[in-house]
C-alpha cells in the first residue's frame, strides 16, 4: 500500500471567525479551488467523500461522481476520509476522490440544555461537566499528577504554536504573538486548561483530491504521497482501565502506519498533531515516541517542537493558533510544507510528515477515534 | 413494571439517559450502589456493558462497595450556561471504584484546595435538581 495514492489538489478557503459564508458555500468554494490547483475539470471527480454531514448537495457542488459517501468519526474524520479515498481507488471504484469539509462553526449557537448521557460513559454531564475542554482537562490533570507537568509547560505549547502562526497570513494568530505571561493570565476554563490552552471554532472549507500515484505523476502539482495510514480507538484503553493515561489509542495506529510506510520515527521531519487543547500534541508526541513518556512538558518548554527543535510540530500554528477545520488543519499544513508552499513558515527540512486525527466517536467520552497518516513528497 | 419504575423510565428517557442503566437508578432510590458484572468472570462494568470476553449471557446487576479513589478531575470555572454561573467553580471527578470501573461524579464535603488524586472516596446518594437520585462522592472520614 506504500504510496499507492497521492494528494494532487488542495483548495483552502478563507478561514476565520464570523466569515459570513455558509457551510455549503464554503465546501463549494473549496472544491473549485482544489480543481484549479490540480488543473482538473469538474468531471474529473468520480468519487466524493463528505465529512460530518448527513447529506451533501451535489447539485450545488456542480459535481457528478459515481458515489457520495458520508463519514463521521470525530476529528479523525478527515484522515479517515483520505484512507477511505485510497480504498475506493485501490479497489477500482474511483480514479479521483474529493475529500471535502466546510463548516461555518463560529455561527453555531450554544444549544443550552444537554442530555445526561452527553460526554458519556457514566453521565459526567449530570455532574456539570460541559465542553471538550473539560474532557481533555481530565487527561491533563492525570498527566500532571503522574509526571509533574505544569500549566507553564502547557503554555509553552500555546506559545510555540502561536509563534508559527504569527508569520502565516490568514491565520488567527497572524501578527499576534503571545507570551507565557499572556497564557498564565488567561482565565481558567476547565482546570487545568486556561483560555489560551483552548482552540476556538472558526469558519472555513477545505477540499483535497486523492488519486493513484501513477496518475499523480501526470498532473501539474507536486504530489504528496500517502506513504502509510493506521487507526486506533481508545475504547481498548477504556476496557483496560488506562484511558486517562492515553490521549488516544495511538499504538495500533502508528504501528500500522509506519509498517506501511516502511519508515521509523527518525525518518519523520515534521508532525501535525490534532490539537484542540495544548495537552493534546504534548501527549501525542510522547505516544508516538518522539519524546519519552512523561517528558512532553519539558520538551515543549525547551523549544523541542519549534522550527529548530528535534520535531517541528503544528508548524502552521495548528488548531490552537491558525484555524479549526478539525483534522484537516494538520493535513493542509503537511501538504503545504511538503510542497514547499508554506511561505514565510516554510521549513528547510520537510520531506516527510506525520499527521494525526483525534475525535469524539462512538458516543462516549474519552474513547476517542485516532488516525495516523504519513505523507512524503517522494513515493 | 411498578409505577415507580415506570415514572423513573420516563424521567431517564427524557433526560437522555440509557434505558439499560435503569436498574442502577432504581437502586439509587433505595440507597444502594450497583454495578453491572459478568457472571462468568466476575468483572465489573459501568455503565451497562457486554463483557469484553463473555458477552451478554451472564451480565447482571450486583451490589457494589460505592468506594474508590480519585483518579482524575477537573474544576469547572467557565460558566457555559446561566445555570452554571451559580455553581462555578466546582469539581467533576473521575472515581476509580474499588471494583475496577471509572465513575464520573460530583465531589462534596471537600474544599477545592484539598482535592487530591488518590484520595479515598465513598458514595452518598443525593437528589439531583432534575429529580434523579444519584451518587456523589465525599472523602472517607479519618
């Protein structure tokens, strides 16, 4: 499966808070941008995968694919949409699959009352647990207890990612640096997570086009090859009683992805890790083996995830400081870096990228879906 | 089904709870703390589950200790709703029950500064604002 397929087109719309563009229109714009990027006509798309939606309006998209498929696996959905696109291509069901996201998230109203089963396994919302910050805070608190991780070290994650975003036009953090003091002064949301530990919802759309490696070589863009992929689900750690030590069940996901890619962790130049909260990339760097278990905090404080560190991570600012297109935020940044199109944020060494997706799936708190993708700019 | 059970079922359904856990909520009214357990291997579960080894055939509700240790927690500071404003800051706890399962709950009789992972806790039943009798946890005295 190594490098069977590649991403040959990407369309990234404006991203931000209160854009005033509807979700459907964001998706339509993203598709048009992706087709233009790849130099393809509309009829080239013969497979369509939409993320988070029940139904898609293909008439409005101006497309006529042979299938239209909906995927919902929390923040792992975008990575899973790409793995599904590979499946469709390798099984001979499509030649060019569009994986599409577009949501006007910042316009979403708070729904108020919630069911006692929300965030469930065990009715935490009955006791006043509200919001994803609180569910991730349970992991952060446990990590602090086990390893002595501090709020300032979580702040180092926020500052590191903001530094990347400050030079990236179109991101929330563009031209707006923050300091550790800013982080420490930001209000507590769900202890130990402060406001600057949290991602904000933004509006935006993105579409990526996946095709076979053979066809990719005939197109005008520099292909981003999908070298490997894998999945893991934290339900296994729930059953083992170790769910709070594990941000996700990364072990099976990374094992499969690296085996397919025939690479080791040392071969990865950059990481784009799903980062709704600062604790998330910190724990993932440990679980992937970039950093020793429990050492994520000092690693960030020492600049390890910065541009000159051992593993530059979330190099466009990530969800925390760039924009929130769920798991597509990291996918888009990996594509830009591997193509050499990241502008002022372009890293010198960006031949391989590890991308993760993580999210609420199967209706239960802390039994998150996880997906790993390994990209390379050579097959 | 008794009138009490029927009324509880209606309440649980309206609140978005899982009907499978109804025996647990019924027992809470009588001050009893139950867990779901496998009759083959004795492993305990919460909420209602199929045994990961033995499936559903021998699953039943059994009396449990209602005791455990604080495994992790968060203190809710941000009031997402008007109703939360009157309560914040407050603790949402994850208790590791002595029988094994995690149990999300509230914490009472414990100042915020005294909350510590590993502390011994025991369940006590309270009537929630929504009418449900549910366990909350408090430090084990002494």
